[in-house]
C-alpha cells in the first residue's frame, strides 16, 4: 500500500491535494486504457497503477465511465484554451494555417492517439459516454464557429451558416482522422502530409 | 444447441459451407464487438450470437484476434474492388470527386462506424493486429497511389513521389476521420460537409 494511501482515507478537503489525487488516477487510467483498452482495464489494474486503493479512487471517480468523462472534459478545456489563444491573434485564420505543421505533428504523435481512439470507440457504443462526447463537441464547435465566422468576415468572405458548418466539420474531420491514419500507417512522412493539409485548409478557410 | 451445430462437428470440407459458417461467425462477432467492444466481447458471447458452439467456432477462427484479422482482410478486399472499379473509369480523378456525396454519406452511416473504430483502437495497442492493419494499409496505398499517379498524368499534373504520398495520405485521413466525426457530432448535416469535402478534394486531386 502506498504511503499516501491510508485505509479509509476520504476525499481531500484541500482542493489542491484532491486535484493531485485526481491527476494520479487519470494518469494511471490513461496508461491502463492504452494497454488493455477501456473494457479490458479493470478498476483493480488502475488502482495498482495509481498506487491507491480502489476504495480511495471511488472517492474521486465512481467508476471507469467517470474517469473517461474526466478525460473528455480535460480535452475540451485544452482545445478551448487553444481556441481562445487563436482568437486573440491579429489574423486567426492565417494563424491556423501557419500552425498546421505543429498541429499535424502533434496529432500524429503516438502518445496522443490512444486515448482519443479509445474514447471514440467507447462513445460509439456507450450511451452515457456518447452524451458527454456530443455535449463536449457542441461546446467546441460553438467556439470554433465564432472564430471562423469572425475570421471570414475579416477577409470579406461569405459567412452563411451552411458554409460555416460544412467548413468547420470538414476541418475537424481532417484533424480527427490523423490518429486513425497514424495507427494504420505509422511510418508516414509528415512533411508531404503537412503540405497537403495546408493546401486543403487554405481552400476551406479562404474560399 | 442450434440444429446446424452438432457436437464434435469439424470444419466443413465443402468450401461454400465453410464460407457460410465463417460469415455466420463474423456477423455475430461484428454485433458483439459493436455492443461490448473487442475486449468486452467474449468468445462465449460470440458463440451464443452465432448459434454455434465455441468449439465449432475454433475450427474456423483460433480466437478473437483471428476474427478481427478477417474483418481487416474483408475491408481490404472491399476497398480494392472499389479502387479497381475506379481505375476502369475514363477519368478516375473526376469520378472520385463526383462520387464524394455517396462516399461521405456511406462513411457517416452508423452501421459503418463501429467496426473500423474498434479495429483502429485495437491496432493502437495490440502488436499482432497492428501488423495486419499496417500490411493492409500498405496494399491499399499501393493501389490508390497508382490510380492517383495515372490520373494526375492524364491531367498533366506533377507526379513526384512526395506530392503523391502527401495527397494520398491527406485524402485517406479525411475519409478515415468521418466515422470519428459522426461519433462526436451525430446530428451533423451531410450536405455542407459534402460541399466542403468536394472543395478540399478538388484541390488535393487537381492542383
């Protein structure tokens, strides 16, 4: 038993300590889901990897669904911060285009694949996870759509709803496809893919 | 026990009957993987859904890995037939572009998501499945690349290796992203997405 894990220990009242315990569980769960899949990983396996008793983990998460929901929320917050940063730029659409080399490389990195793939597979069959994923996507789309609309107005381009929705979903589809592509073709050369992504993205953003 | 499933029954010597038994197992497995995930579905569950004893199934597939490998091979054959058909057209690149409404709708259909998502998630963590998926992708890319090269030559466009590889991987990424997009945003309107896909694909094929 880990020294930080005392029998009967309850959820920390200190929010910073509670946050650290949550982090500890999430890191362990990411490792276990990556190794055994969401269904294959047991709470016992996660508890062992976290160095915390299953009972202690249940003070923070009432099961694997709650853990995967925390990953979805974490990702929304990450993407939201990225979009707020983009929004603060002088020319957000051009910045998005200039940022393609970094964002493509980032999405191709192996460490980034596993959890999104696992969450998507689980959302395709678990209605509770599906609801959370749909809500997360709705919030991200609202933020992205506002940036796309303002950016296209800035460049004097059409901003009707159907155009915005189509362009936005196409762009997200391209980036969401990257972990799938990298899983199927792990040796792909990022350079020509980046050039092609920039070509397609330029058309989707600026035409 | 199902009437077709006699104790100790061996693999059929009649290839057509063996093919039918394999199909029966694959359909049952697709249903079980879709409901419980690859790791969640047991051979017992698959055997029950197929109406065959587990022992009888093992005459055809030596476990869940062998079943998922059969799905991968089935998909390669499906895509290969589609690409051969494309190759036989007078203008394959234009045909690919004209075919976007059908192919996008097809990839967005719920029944089509589950297995590819499950296979990709499993390939991200199971080296045996990963090897099979990489080999399948290599064969499909070789076939697709030849069509892209001939098509671009037909239109007098550059065909150097890096351009071909980048365009091809970008196009496959877009289509592989569709089941992911549909899982996250199941209510998306296909029409504007199709228009955006055509716009991006036209640039990737013809510039």
